[in-house]
C-alpha cells in the first residue's frame, strides 16, 4: 500500500529507550560499529549484565557534549 512506511523504518511504541545495544549506539552516533569499538567505546560507561552490553543514552549524550566542547574551544 502507498501509505505503509518503508520496510527499513521501525515504528517504536511504548516508553522511550534509555539504553542501546552497541550496534544501536554506533548507529546513533553515526559511525560504524568498528569505529565505535576502536575510538569511542572505551570512553563510555557501559552497563554489563551477563553477555548483554547496554550503552545508556544519557552516556552517549554526555560523550557527544564533551567531544563537541573539546573541539570547539
């Protein structure tokens, strides 16, 4: 149907996400997973539960603010 969203778009309902997987965090920052792992991940506080790694959205926002301030000064 013409009114259906493209298949690649995902409609999210429910409460806002507070944490992202590593792949989602890399995508949110706009880099590849490899770049995220090599250059960004070690600067973030990550929640570990078993094999599950969660990057808090607030942590990504803090990192972006620090980096933006560092390069604009």
